């Protein structure tokens, strides 16, 4: 049995789908019961990952655990600690952690928290694998309506900053591989796409595919924060995201797709391939 936490989010759903397709038995940890309708028919548990009483039940008869914390969660270190203790008590044979590319960057608080969890994993004595994915190509889908309506690809950072965006489906396939196959103990894998592209270049690829003008535009951070506040996003999440965007503005988030290609046995999908699949014309 493979336990996947954070199973109601887009990463958890993708990983569960990849595991089911590979014929692996899965237990999904969901935040809300209605999320069970959005995943395959697998064993599942419902509740808050900060509820210590649920961890023993979640880890029962589990051979491998894939820890995905809720996105931008302010208490990821505490959740990581609970997960490690439960895995130790249950004798889980493989602990896989969904971290992030470049967790060493202290300027981004959620990256820094993940680095602290990685340190806990090193000290746990459990057989582990750590996956460090870049930002997903799928994040572009949130801009689909704006692109269609205005022909602009809006980001709250420098449009010339470069990113090695990765296809979530490739990340999920790599996760299924390390969860189900031997030989990945003690490994830390950076999961990046094959190209380091600026937002301006991403907009041009969208324009080429859609056969219309698409221009990358930098939204001022103050304007982004105002919109985020009006949408009801928690203040702590807004501040973490703002810190990330300030870092992105200066440095981007570049990576190398070689490791992901090795895990997949093929070249990771390019942004052009993703755009062709995700943006019908």
C-alpha cells in the first residue's frame, strides 16, 4: 500500500493517477470527503494532516509514503515531523517527500520550510527519496481566460526571468517510479523541464500555437497583492507568495532536465508540447 497525502490537490491527483495506471495499491489522504469523487476509486482517509490521531490509521499496512503538504502551508515543518514519527512507528519502508527546486533559498519562506523538513528526513533513519520539482507548466492554465480575452500573459515578476517549468504529468510519473521501484533510497532528484524560458519566450510560444498576439506583461507586485487580498487569500499566504515573486523577479528559477529525463527514460515534455496539448485551437 502506498499512502499519498495532499491527495485532493493537483499534485496528489496526478500522482494517484500515475500509481493506479501502474497497478499500485493506493491510500489517498484527503482534506474533505467530497474530494473522493475527483480521484480514482481507491482506499482513502479524510481529515487534517495536523490531526495526530489520524496518522497511525493512515500509515497502517503502508509500505511507502508520499508526503505532499498543502501548498504554502505555514506549518509544513510540524506536518513533516508528524509524518516522520508515524512512518517510523509503522515501519514504513520508503519515505518520499515532495519538496521544491532550490529549497536552499531562504528568501522564499515556503522553500526554506521544505529544506528544514529535508533535514528532519535525513535524521529520521528512514529510507528516503526527495523530489524537488520546479513550478508546473499547468500553472499557466490559470491565465487561460486572460490570454484569450486580452492577449496578455501577466506575471508579477520580471518577464525576462528564466524558469525550467516542468509538466506535472512528468513529475507524477517520476514519483510513481520512485515509490514503486527499488534503487532510489537516499536520492535527491531535481525535477525540471528541458528548457529555461523567460515569460516573454513562453508568451511567444503561446502566440505561435494560438496564431494570435500574446504579450508578456509584468503586473506590479502591489497590484497583485491588492487583487489577492480582495480574493480572500490569507495574509500569510500572500506574504509568502510575494516573497517568492520578489525572488523570481531577480533570479527566476532555472534548472536542468537531465535527471527527470533519466527517471522517465525519455526527454521531459517541453513547453511547446504542453501548450499544444493544453490549449486547443
